[in-house]
C-alpha cells in the first residue's frame, strides 16, 4: 500500500449544515492508468466505490467525485458533498486502484478532517466587566503636583515627536508601496487584455503566458516567490504570504485565480488540447475580475500589511 501525499483545499472555507462543499486534493503521480485515463478525457467521473468503507449518510452525502489533470503527472481529486451534522467530519480513505477497478496494489489518498460549523458558533458573546476603582494621584503638595505635570508634559512631547516621525516615514512608505501595486496591476491587466485580443497565438502558448503573467503579478503583490511554485503549491504559498490576514472575499478571489491553473496546465502539457470557442476570453475575464477584487482597498487596513497581509509576512 502506498499513501499519496496531497495538498487539500476546502471550498468554501466555511461550510454550514446543508451547504454544498467541495474537497479538492492535488497530488502528483506517475501511475500509468491515471495517465491513460486523462488522455481520453480531461475529467474522469468516479463513484463512492473507491472509499475504503461505506459512507455514513447521516453525517454527510457525497454528490459527485471526479479526477482532473492539472499538468504532466499532476492531478486533482474533487469530492462534492453536503454535510448533515456539525463538528468534525472524517472522510474514509480513497483507493485510486479500487476506484478504477484495478486489483492488487493500493494507492491511497487520505483526507484531512474538516469542521462543519453552526451559525450559533459565529455569534459573539458579550460579558459585563466589574467596575474599576478610581485611580488616585500620588502626592498632595504643590511641589509634587509641579513635578508630575512637568514630567507628563515631557512624556507627551516625546511621544508626539516619535509618532510624527513614524507617521511621516510610514506615509512615504505607503505611497511608494501603493505606486508599486498600481504599476504591477496595470502591467498585468494590459498583458491579459493583449492576450484576449490575440487570435493567432497557439493555445498552449497563450496558456503558458497567462500563467507567467499571473505568477509575476502575485510575486510582486504578495512579496513571495510564486514564480517558483507548482500549481499544487499555490494555495500554501498564499497562506504563508498573507498569514490568513486577508478577508474571505480576497481569499476566494485568489482561489478563483489559482483554479485557472488546472485548465491552463492541461492545455500546456496536452498535445492536442486547446481553448474552445470563447473559453480563452472567459478565463482571462475571470482572472481580471479576481485581480480587481484583490486590489480593492479594505477598510481599517493599511497597504503595507499587504493589504496588508504580505509585505512583512
């Protein structure tokens, strides 16, 4: 038996009872039957026969299972489901050989546990604090009052000088950072629009250029080496770069961008693959919309937090 190493993503990030969720596990493998299967179709539909034990439908219901190619010897196993209870859910192991009707060796995918939350868990609890006793000023003589007031004024002046210096330095740093982001976004969008209008470039070249444009944009925007990351590593790189500080809307936008790599990888590395009618324009438009969401300022957040998320992360 061989346990295959995977990178797992849950879509959406928070799932409630009755919601539809999707568990995506990306992995690399040189299994010949997988390679032969994706040559016939870029998406292979499977069923629950690949699970090591029966599904307890009182906990969750499996609605769809498929494997798609995301590059040369790279695949994504997607399991769509509907949870029927809150708390931890453990999916059984999935045997690729069993799912494809192959006996003998076992190539196992293990899923990480997921948490199903309730609306009550998102409600914040309020508490009443005990009343604090009043603070008393020490000293009762004029001399002590004078010393106290003079010391307080000196401290205030020192703090103001420090704060003003930091504010000025931070102001210019933010201006420089915003200018850098604006230029990076403008260059990325210009290149994407040019690709959208190019009708002569082969599909595999367009797919390769789309990935390069996105990687270069993400590397500048989040100050993280996305140009050296594999498709299966993009989400981990994003979370390392942002430390989970961005809003769920921006995380969903990044997930949308990362998902385009599955299709462009297939077009790049498959001999006869190409964009269908209007698919290239639709895919690029999706990327542009998600870039706009990432670039939208958030309230009460400073740009040098990568908005913040990655300047210092």
